């Protein structure tokens, strides 16, 4: 006589994702990712590059300086970290830049 109530999973808001290059490995499980974005200035009709650095959580310490990675927005993990590493798209070793 009891009816089962099936709850559908709640869909979260879409989280921002960015792609950039690892420029620093600061501390344990933390990397700094430089993201570049190109845009046109409306008044001066000139192409500009906006650069932002994001402190990112790297749970498995896989990324190294020079890797091209994808990061995603998440809850605050520390004073500076609000992003987490999703995947490593291109490694520095694969690009042939290792000395």
C-alpha cells in the first residue's frame, strides 16, 4: 500500500570551462593555468588578447609546466582555487619540447 516515489536527478547549472597552458606548478596538487582570449575592440577595431591566470586543483598531480589543459569551475577549494583540472589535452612531452 506504500507507493514508491522516484525522484529525478536534479540538473546542476552549467559550469564554465576554459582551455589554457600550465605556466606554474605552485605547491602540492595546484597548478596555474594561463588562458588567452582574443577579441576585437569596438572603437579602435583592433584585435586584442586578454590573458587570465587561474589557480587550479590538480588532484592527481599529472599536469606539468607546458601542458595544454581543460579546466572547469567548481566550489571554492582554498583562498585562490576555484577551478579544477578536467583533462590534459596535449602534453609537453607529446609536443617534443622536452630537453
